[in-house]
């Protein structure tokens, strides 16, 4: 009995501590597993946090672009604006432990990376996580002084009439097709297609069509960067939105920032109408297909709230009064004026002398700088005001009329950004228009409200570089041709005049956004890239 | 007897650890899957920011069967420092091209889609055109894989941007879905910055 008890005691004694070892071993094992799992979680959380921080830095960089854009908008001279601290950049704390630094045409944005005349904004966004600073860098290119980007804009109705109306809105300096896209067409009131045969951006639909411009005769598709005739479905019943639409600009149904302008459709934004209907067409597909305007090609229709723009005549009158570059021409033409502000009769004397070849000099026989005509003027002779690489701006304080088959050329040196910015023709209208309308031509009437009237004719060609601006609209008579590199903005003085009317004419506006810098307000971003 | 008791204690301890292990595994897996789908979207983020809505097409017709979540959009990036158009490139992630006017000069079209057979999110850079194909599928002979184990992908066109939704399924089908989250969805909206 006692021997058995002893044996049991020895056995128990032998097992003492075994459980502890097992428990310890397992505890260590499980702790190790637990720690490893926690470590994995920690690593994953760190990765996720770094990605989050990277995203934060990107949005901080975007905030920098927005801040820089706001500064350009607020500047009295958007074209000349650079950030105050130069290459050091403007540093601003933003968000939690974040910041951004931006440059406008200085530091990394210096040297016109976006192209001469364009504003370059570069912004670095930073965000911090666990002591690590993570950054993103973006760059935006803008057109300073241009609050809107439309090739052809009218405050009131923009219309095309007649089945032989052709309007092309290609880009100036196209790269590959659609880079950049063609110009936008817009209105605050209405865009009307008066005839279903009207052609807008109709590129050699069935056979090759050509246009004759100042630099030669081109197949129309070449204006958009195509090297050969593009193949696309022209039948809207088959394809109302052919791929080629992506090359063109948009129809902008605009509303002024001051509130809607009443239109026949009763819509708060401008409407698009066909013939005499007052129903708003809502898409390009519907315009081409349902409404049968099968030769109209624009990319999309969109609604935008835009500022109404205007140019003060006094600014240009002052410039003309201090412009003595035309003194010799004035003298040779028999005028005693020294500056470049003329009464209509005086300006007619200048035009007649130039049209006659400037027989008594000077050479070259050109006007220079801002020329101001204080009243309505009617061109009765074909003339090239500034030669083919000039810098003339024609400002008229009345109406401007081109008689039938009379041509006018106002060209600039487009190899420079200042040449591209210089306005071409500005028609301001009389301070107080006449109470009675006078017949001008082809049913057009005027009273000095600020219209640009082309009477038409197959020999009539208006060749202009830069902005064409009118206070009360532009009408283009039958068979006339417009060859413009720049943009058009046409106002309305509460008259019944459409802001733009193409009546069986051919209009080519090669859209140069720099021409809109003449308005000197704000900025529009045209490209954006993420550098890092 | 002692061993039995200790075994019971250890089993009890292990049972205490199980919820922790489940939680830990679940969290890790969840983070990994989220990271996966996030990385996939990050791989597309820059080019979606840099494209334009004017040349972005989301395909519904034709995007069935072997394809899901089909989108095409242009890029101004090229692998080479000279123009990309027609050149043999694969990624279109090199320098950014601009026209003298400061506008982006488009170089190629990128297509992204989910291959339903392999559950891969695929990306193809087509340097032969700068216009997204009007019909799906375009030629998709060579591509790179953006993400794997993607069981759902969708693109939706919004007024000002494009919404991308990617869902990844964890490779834990044998585990109880009651205890484990097995599907992870990431939905992000990108606003193309170019006009």
C-alpha cells in the first residue's frame, strides 16, 4: 500500500511543470501569430493611409490651381498677371497637415510651357502622413482675359438662312484632328437654323468641298487637321451622331450671369430652333435626325451661365488719339489730323488714297495701330488696311457697311501672341442711334446702332484677324465670304436685329482663343495635366 | 488528469483567440482587397483626369458576354517623345503632348474592360486612332492587366464626370461568408479636366 502511494507521488512529481511549458509554448506561438497579424494589419493600414495621403496631395494641388485661377480672375490685368512671390511660389496651408504651392508664369511655370500668350499655372499639393511628405504636381494652361471660349457668340439670335449657307468653325493651328476641337457656337437667346439645307461644319459629305482663304484654296477637312477626306456616316437616319462630331465644338445654350433673357421658346437658357418653330431642340442627334438639319455637325449642346461681355469705345478712342503712327499717311492723303481718330469723311479720304495705291507714299501703304472712326462708315472700295502682317484695329462709332462686292482686309502678325490678341474690327454704334432706319442693301436697315453689314456678292471677302465685336450684330449677305482667324462676339441693343446672320454666305472662323483676351477679364482653362 | 485539464485550458485559450484570428484575418483580407481595387482605380486615375468628356465613350451595346464595363477615352500621353500616332507603343504613359495653342494633342485611345472569363480588368492603348471606336469591341489584341479577381466592373457617365465601380471577390470562397466579407466594392467619380 505504502509502495503504491510512493509510486503515485513520484509520477505526479514527474508531471509537475509540464502543463506550464505547454501553455507557455502555445501562448508564445499564439502571441507570435497575433503580433504577426497585427503587423500585417498595420502594414496594410499604412499602405492605405499613404494612398489616402497621395489622394489628399492631389486634391491639394487642385486647390492650388483653383486659387491661382481665382487670383488671375481677380487681377485687373489677367494677361500680365504673375504670382507675387515669383519663383518661390505662393505657399498656402490647406486641409489637415497639408499645403499647396502654385506658380503663375514663374518658377516651374516660367518660359511659356503652355505656349506663347497662354497662361501656365503649376501647382504642387503636399500632405503629410507619419512624418512623410507626399506631393502631387499638376499643370493647367489657360487663356488669360478670355472669360468664355466661343468662336461665334451672339447675345440675341444667331441664325443661318438659305440652303447654300456654309459655316465652318475649325481650330486655328490644328494638330491631329480634334486637337484642339473646333470652336463653339453660342447665344444667350437662340440659335436658329432657318433652312434644313444649312451647312455647319459639313466636311466634304459626299464629294470634296473646297474653301478659298487668304492662304490658298483648301479641302474643307484640311482645316480641321485631316490629311484625307474623313469617312463617316452622313445620313442622320442611319447615324445621327457620327464619330466625326468629336472634332467640332459645342452649341452653347447660354444664360447671362445676370439672369435669363426671354426667348421665343420660353426657356431660361438659349434655345436651338429650326425654321419657324419655337420648340427647343435638345440634342445634336435630334437636330440632325428628327429636325432634318442633316448637314449640321457640332459635338454636343450644353447649357452654361456666362458673363455678358462688352468693350468700352472710349478705351479705343483714347488709343487712337494717342496713335501717331499714321501721321505720314494722313498727310499724304491730304489730311491735317495727326492722330488716328477720324471723322467718316476723313477716313473715306484715307481709304480712297489707299485703294488708289498710295501714289505719294508712304511705303508700305498701311494703317497701323488703333484706328477710330467717329460715325457710321461705308466701304465702297476694296482695301487692305494693315497689309498681311500688320497690327491695325478698326474701331467704328456707328455702323460699318461693306458695299456689294467690296472686300476688306484687316490682318495681323500672327507669329506673335500680341498679334493674335489684337482686335480686328470693333463696331460700337452711335451713343444715341438715329430714330429712323435707313435702307442699306439686300433689305438690311441700319440707324447707327452698331451693326456690321456685308452686302454680299460673289467677290466680297472679309478677311480679318483677331476679334470681331459688334454692339448690335453682324449680317452677311448672299455669296459673300468671311475668312477670319480669331473669334466673333456680337451684342444686341434691344433691337430686333439678330446678333449674327449668315444669308447664303460662306463663313470660316478659324478659332483662336487668344483673340478673346481683348476682353481682359478672367481666364479659361484649355488643358490640364498631372505631372506627378 | 493534469494533461486533460491543461488541454482544456489551452483549448479555451485557443477559443478565445479564434474571434481575434477571425477579426484579424478579415481585416487583413478586407484591406488587401480594398487596396487591390483602389490600386486598380489609381492606375486609371491620371488618364481619366487627363482625358476629355468630348472623347469618352461608355459602351453598352456589344459589351456583353466576354466583356463587361467597357469604356474608351483619349489620352495625350505617348511612350515616345515624338508623336505616338501609329507608333508601336503599349502603355501610353510617357510624355504629355500639347498643341502650340496649349490644348492637349491627343495621341491614342485607351480602352478598359473586364474580361469575364479571367476576371481581369484589362487596358489597351490603341495608337492607331484618337477617336474611341463607335462600336464595341474594337481590336483588343494586346493589353495589360490592371487588376485581377475583379468580379464586377462598371462605368457610368455623369453630367460632369465618369463613375467607376470595381468589385473584387476575395479568394476565400470556402470560408464562411457569414464570418468573412468576401466582396469589396470601390466606387469613385473622376472628373476629366480637359475641355
